[in-house]
């Protein structure tokens, strides 16, 4: 249905699929319960169950209106109407070395070696507004920058800070343990993202094996995904190994735990394995626009296992992959750019084992997920 956004025009959310898909039964973290000690204790247990089993969960009642979310989708949609030659002016100079803020064009990866079919994913990343990053953007973003900043900051105060407090409670740490390493005013590689998956024909989807993006994990702390109705996201359950679709829910954030939390908790918090499938047939005629936020610890935080948690001690989660192998533990900055350089490799062919299992740091080889 059209959503009015006065100076941006109406943004149209496409109808949800009518296909009978196997949806994941995800846990919901209702932040209405966050405001009492008893509620936080209850939510902490809900959260830790979610990040141990599925990795993905829903968050509701996070105090950001749907109107504000709609406007962000409208801004992203308007940006992608920008001519390509204008967008290309905002490609980061060091994209091949892991830089990622600004515009990342489609077509850098070959998804089918026989046909030469390439990815159709476009990304625009906007970093923090804390003074550490330059903000020079295309006019269709620059003209809305104060609103974008306010939205990004709200995600920290209304969503990320509560999640970090709940995780600390679940691990029997001081409540401010994780908020102290995720402060908005300290340099980290957080970013807001407008992401567009361009559509393929049914024949092209067959060439891709109905799979747009292979299984992977995210490198940071949490990824926040706002509801958009084109079904494509699938997750792998940590216990069963089964892949299931993630259903878009009204007035709900979909959140996944990421690699940095896995490293900081010695593997106790499990980074979510997920992938992007071709949408069901009744949605294959449309592009898929995503609105996401990626949270990361401060750049100077060493990704060593937290030693102060009684829970991690009891569970034997006392060493992460780097510590077990005796290799140097990277800082978040080192980890981020090693991962990003690998992820942004230009011209890589999907299924190339040399790339998919590459060593990106001493003690860390990438993995192949189905």
C-alpha cells in the first residue's frame, strides 16, 4: 500500500507473498517489559535463548514510529532513482581494500560462471554522525541528513542500548558492560544501510539455483532489519541445521547476533547463519529494498573472550577461535577491515573454494555455508 511521504512522494510496500513457505518460529523480545528490573530479567533470558538457538529474533515496542521508518524507506527508494553516473561519484576510493561507506555498485560478483550472470545488489552505507566520519552524499540523501542522523541515533538509544543491557544481565555482568564498548560518540564502524536487490527473470533465478546470496554471518554485534515484505531472507537453525524463511512482521524489527559477540563470548552467543533466496514467484517481478543498521564495538576493542562473566565460566566458553589457536586477537577495527576486504573482492566467482575458505587473519579461515 502507498505510504505518504510529502516531499519524497509515496513509497509503495509490495503485497506480501501468498506462497505457503516454511517460516521460522522466532522468539520476540518485547521492549515494553524493559522498564522494570523484573521485566529486564525476563527479557534477558528470552534474548539469550534466541541468540543460542536461532540467532535471529524479533523486537517489538522499540519507540520508533512506523512513519519514521516509512520515511527512511522513501529516502532509500528516492536515492536509487539517482542516475548511475551520479551514484558512482560516491564509491569509496579504497573499496577493494575494505572501505565500505558510500555507494557500492552492483555486479562485482559473478554468480554463475557458465552464463556470467552477476549480482544485482546495490548498497549505500552511511556512517556514524559523531565527528569521526565525513558526510558528503548525493543530494537525495544530503537533503535529509538531519533526519537520517536522528533516526540512526534513535536506533542506539531505543534498540541497541537495551539489547546490550539485556545481554549483560544474561551473562551476569554489570548492566553497562556492553554499552560501555558500544557508545555512539566513540569511533566504530556502525552504519545505516539502504540496500537494493535488483530482480532477476524466472529463467535467471533458475540459473542461480533460486539463491541470490550464499549462507554467511555478519561481522559486528547486531544487525537490525526493518520490515519489508519481499520474502527472501532465510536462516539456519543452530540446533537442527534446517533452513527456514523469516516472515516480515508489522511494526517489528528483525535482529540477528553477529561475529563480534561470538568472539567476545567465546562462542556462547552464536552468530546467525543466513542467506538470501530468490523470492517466491508472486514477488519475483519486483526489486527488494532493504533498510538495515549494523552495530559494532568501538574500533579499539580487542575481540577477546570476556573473562568477568560467571555464565561463560560455568559454560566453559572461555576462549574464542583466535585464543584457542594461539593467534593474536584482533581489534574490532582489524577484524572489520579484514572481513570487508574479503567480502568486497571484485570479480570473485561464486563457488570458488580458494575465496570461500580464504584465511583473512592468522587463525581465521572463512567457511562455506549451504
